[in-house]
C-alpha cells in the first residue's frame, strides 16, 4: 500500500517538475481604429472604415523556452494574426506570422519553420515609423517587392559580439524540378552600440530559370534620447526588365513622457519611371504600459505614371491601376492594447 501511494505521488509530481523547467507565455495585441480613406481615383469617394492593425497588427501568440542545461535552450514561437474589426483569421493562414522551433546556445540561435527574413530584420530596426501606421517600411514588402517571411526555412542568428550580429537563412522552394529550385538564400549584418544602429541585408531567390530575384536593404539609426532618427533603403530587383522597385524612408520620433510624435518622408519608385512621394504624421499617448491611443495621417503624391499606395500593418489604401497619378490619403484615430 505504501509503495502504491509513493508511486502515485511520484507520477503526480512529474508534470510539475517538467513545468518548472519550461516557460510558456501567451501574448498578443488588440488594435482598432476608425478612419477616413481616399484613393483619389476618378469616380471614387472617400469612405469611413473601422480597421484592425493601423498601429500594430492585431495578433495572438504562444512562445516558450526549455532549459536543457549547459547553456542550451529549446524554444518555440507560433503567432497568428486576426482582424479585430470582423474577428476573421488572417487570410494567409492561422500561424502565418511566425511558426518556429529551434535551439539557442553559445553558438547563437537556430530556428526551423516560418521565420522573418534577414532583410526584414534590418527594415524593422531602421524603419522611422517602427512598422506602424500608413507609409511605413512595410510598403517595401509584397508581390514584386521584398520577401518578409520565409516558409520552409532554416535560420541562424549569431550572438552579439561587440555589438555585431550575423543573420542567415535558407528557404527551400520544395519544387520537384532542379532548375529553378524556388529556394531563397539570405544574409544580413547588424551593428548595435548604444544609440547607434547600422544594418544591411541581401537575399536571392531562384524563381525563374532565366535569372535570380535579388533584394537589398540598408538601414541606420541614432537615438539622441528624446529624439530618435531612422532611415531605411530597400530595393527589389526581380528577374526581367523594367521592374526594379525602390523604397526610401527618412524620419524620426520625439518622445515626451507619455507623448510620442512621428514625422516621416518616404518615396517609392519603379524602373519604368513611376514615382510616389509621401509623408506620414502620427501621435500616440500612453495611457499605461499596455494601452495607448493614437492618431495618424498619411498622404502620397503619385506622378503621372504611378498608382502607388499607402500600407499599414493591417491594411492598405491603393488607387486602381487605371487611376494613374491619383494621390491617396488616410486619417485614423485608434486604440491599442497589448497583453
């Protein structure tokens, strides 16, 4: 009887022992705004919308680590986006934002799954808007532009060495033909030393047999305390002629207590001569460490060959392809809560 009681006690304690070695966190963001969008296209009026993710994509995620001993850790992170205005799941898939498992140690961090690309890491750190609001560096990602997330990928990030870190990634195209493979290879280097940030990244994709798609990102930033200045340049050069895309953003933010102001100028260009020059203004007020209210305004002026649009974490305002020279704009008031 005593042996049976001891066995039951040991079995009951096993999950507790395992739990003590594993840390799992549930986290997320709920971001909603009311806005007025205007594509400036002939025959189209402005519209009032309720949007999700104007300052940051609404999301829910699960992440955790397990201490394996001798400085080695196992880690995982799965993260899903959702639309708080409708409750719908992100159209790209359930855990399309990030879905990785990996190991971390003295060698750095290795992850396998769906991960952010090396050029995306540089763009995130150097974006004057911090990937928030309309007109941010998120504009540089998408079809015919740069690649932000990598499915079927193996990724590496070194530990910091005197401020330097190296990132590398391989995304398998998983095609059954030898050429082109559809695979992507990317590298980036970052330097962070106090208020200074410098970064550069390169990616190459074997999309077509006639040549490889190439992507470049260069970024820099300096924090003066209350004032933070950032600049990022992004370029996508897909295989073929007259389709090279360039994006440049320069700006900064000013913080005074719970108040934060953003001012950014940005430009989009295509090799065929299309060009759009834009400006983004934003203000946020922190009600607490987790909750803030914000307002933003963005305007883009296209030349007669362009129909570029304004992109935010959760949406976009883009003129129809037939409305050459249309100048889109958007104004928002919103609230964000993180948990």
